[in-house]
């Protein structure tokens, strides 16, 4: 239970910092910011796995620390801004 709680807190702060670093429109609200940070954590873990080759036994799909989560969340934000959105018409 403590792991999930700390994962959500780190995800929220990583998403919050990433939103502050990348200007422009982004996910607003507590839930979207937390989801951004959690996705960033896995993207940061994947980037760390590719670049550093650390934790090879855990595989490519792993969580990262706070710094890796922030870097991953910035990458997720930049990617989502590049993807065109469909209109609901």
C-alpha cells in the first residue's frame, strides 16, 4: 500500500515540475498531472534502461526515480503536443 501511495506522490510532483518546465497548454488538474508523472516515470525508466543499461534483470518496463520521472514527463508532454488531436465534430 505504501508503494502505491509514494508512487502517486512522486508522479504528481514529477508531473507538476514537468508542467512548469514546459510552457504552453498541458494537462490541468490533480489526476491528469499525476497520470503525466506516472507515465513520465515509466518513460524515464525506459530511457535509463536504454542509455545506461542498468537494471537489465528488471526489464525495459520499469519505474524511475524523481529525476527520471521529470525527464520522462517532459518527453511525454513534448510528444503529446506534437500529436494532432481529432475534433469531436
